[in-house]
C-alpha cells in the first residue's frame, strides 16, 4: 500500500479554507480568471479512477481534489480533472503494465542541473549526472537507461519516453507535461517532464495544493512576471541580467519562494529563516507587493494563523486587510487560538540605543 510523503502537519480543512479565502479575494478583485478551478470531486469518483488506473493516489492530492478543486489553472498551466489524467504507458510499444505503475526514481534531493547549450551537467544531490550535447540527444541516452530503465526488448519494442510512477495532469505544449508522483520517494510532488530533452524538474512546493496556492499568492501581491512565468515559482524573470538588483516584484517572489520550499522536513511550512525574512519584509520594505507577499508567506503551514496574529500589530493598509481576511477564513476551521492579535515582542529601547 502506498503512503503519502510526510504530511504538512496542518489540518486539511484549515489549509483548504485559506486557499478558498485567497481565491475569494481574487474573485472580488476580478483577478481569479487566471486561477480558474473546477468543483471538487466525490470520494467515490476517486476510488473508481484509482481502480481503473490500477494505482493508489497520494493522500495530499486526494484531499485537494475532494476538498478544493478537481482541476485548476495556474502558472498558465491547465491541470486536468482526475478522470482525464493518464499514466505514461503505451501498450502497443511496451505491453508490460507494471512499468508505468512502478516507482518514480528521482526525488527532490536529486536536483539535476543541465546546460542546454553544450558542456555537461551535474547533480548536486544523489542523482547521476545528466550529460548533454548541443546538437544531439545521444549523449543523454545512457542516463535515461540507467535512471529510468529505458530499453528495447528482443521484439524491437521499447519503453522510451515513458515515465514510471507519474500521473500526467496536463500538457505544457510541445509534449512537455505537468505530473504528480503517485509512487516513489517523492509521492505527492509536482514534477515537470520535457520528453528526453532534459531531466524532470520538481516544483519547489511539497504538493499540488501548495503549488496552486503559490499562484494565488503571486496574483494577490501582483508579482506575476511580465514575461511568461513558466510552470514553477522563481525569483527572476526570463532574460533578467545576472547580478541585476531585484525590483519589487522580484523581492516579493523571493519572499514567497522562501516560504513555498517547505519546512525542511517535507511539510508545507516555513523554516525559521523564511519566517524572519517575511517579518522583516512586512515591516521594513517600502514596496506594497513585498508586504503583501510577506502576509501570504506567513499564512502558510500549520503555524500560519499564529504567525499572522503575532505580525498584525503595526501592520496597516492592504497587508493588514489581507491578514485579517485570512485569519477570519481560518478561524472557523480550527487552529486560531485567539480572537485578538497578539502584540509583537518589543525591543528594549535602551538596549537598542547602545
């Protein structure tokens, strides 16, 4: 029996309430059109699809499609409903059904970096290096054979361009795809595939719900890159010169990215460094996009409500309104331990003057 990755530690109902609240705010501002979503599906439908596919879905994905939306649009990507998702299998080319249902062999710790304009690539984690040549894909063939077991049988049939352990949720164009890992160490993670043109890429978030929430946060703080954002959250816009100072939108995305990468233990929370960075941005940055991003970042994870209560004193304007709206949405779902904001600890004025 498959088990999902380590949980977020946050009750699903409260997490979903926060996502619903962010979507509702976007609707009121007329900005929800690029974050469209379909109604949730029924548990009976999920079980029927699992039986038809012969797999068991990750718990985080199951909770999202039954509690938030069975199909969304985010980062310019349309995620299909479960009933239209499919496995990476070609019965005519590779009739063994076990391959597509086997474990996905990579995990986020195996992050692969490759250079598409010549040279070789390396894997900072535990994954084998991905070789690349500018004008041919032949150099990569041994990598695919080693990592994914791509081969040809004695009848000339092959499992090339197939990915085990992935459920395809939508296409990015040119055969590229967004997937969810249903079997393997990275269960529940969102991963992007580019055929054999480059190694699969994990989204920074721990699951699909967090990936979708990242898009809502980008819209709420008006920090979507002017150029095509790509399917994953990143700080720099395409074409930004190396070493250029960050503008307000990029600083906002930097705050969000620090929060979306998780708590360091596989959960959808914040590290201490991410919390400190978001608090500093909320109270010191002059750009309203950055302050809104800080509120969005602080709201995430099992301690999000408490962080907002602590940060609210001294916060004014749109960031304060957003924090109150999120707190109100989460209050009825548990986890908000006080109706009034908690005062922030004050520094001793005499000590700070020394």
